[in-house]
């Protein structure tokens, strides 16, 4: 489906120069002289190579429609994620690279939202938050009374994040899968 270049958004899949690309970032730039244009950072779905492209805002690009399906995460085999379709129990292998920085947040039997274009996986969405255990946390520094004083901590999946001073090693916390930031103490 054709769409104007100024309607491109992150997460969309477009076809350009005979190849499929997933849009990572987009920015509309209006220079002081001349017409506005859109700068798009995108990744080739086959090779994984990144590129930047510019279009005038009135140009049209071919947008590919994605189908979203839910899968259950089973296990990781090397650089492949093995997912199971909960309806017919068929397994699907997907490259870990589709996850990007969110790969460490995958947990057993987690429901993932897989984006498909003509049956080919092009992206994966995790749940917005996960619960993890803090395995290492720096001790509280006495006298640090600023309201925004956070301390570094290491989570059970190996990711380092900043937590409030009252969080100790062994506690379970809720973190955002998008950036690994602290949300709250786990309620269970």
C-alpha cells in the first residue's frame, strides 16, 4: 500500500529498492531554506544492515502490512528463539537479532507478539514489564538524601539498572522491557 513519506513511523515495514526494511527511527527536518524532508533510519530484514534514507515529505513509499500473532517462548537454541503457536502447537524459529536490546528480558513461557509480513517474522514485542530478582545492589550511602538518588543494581538476567536506595539484593522488582528501568517493587 502506498503512503506519503511523512507518514512513516518507527516499527513499520516498507519496501525500498526491491528490499524489505523495518523502520527504526524517523525524523522530519525542516531546513531554513527549501522544503521539508524526512530522514529515516531503517534495517534490511534479510541482511540486518542499517541505512539512512531521505525523502521529501510529498514522496510516496510502499508500506507492507504486518500481521500480528501471539506465540509462547519455549527456549533459545544458539542464535535462534524457538517459539510455539498456542493454537496448533507448531514451533517457529526466529533470529534473536529481531529482539535487539530487549533479548535479555525474555522469560520461560512468556507470550510474545510476533509481527509477520507474508509469513516472514519482522519484529517481536515483549510485554511492557517483567519481574526480575536483584542479585547485586550497592549499599546505601549515608547522607545521600536527595529525592532522586538511585544506586546501581544487577538483575538476575545480567542487565544493570538503577534502583532506589531501599532495594536490597534478593528482592524482586518490576522493570520496563523497553529500557530496563525500575518501575516498582514486585507485589508477590
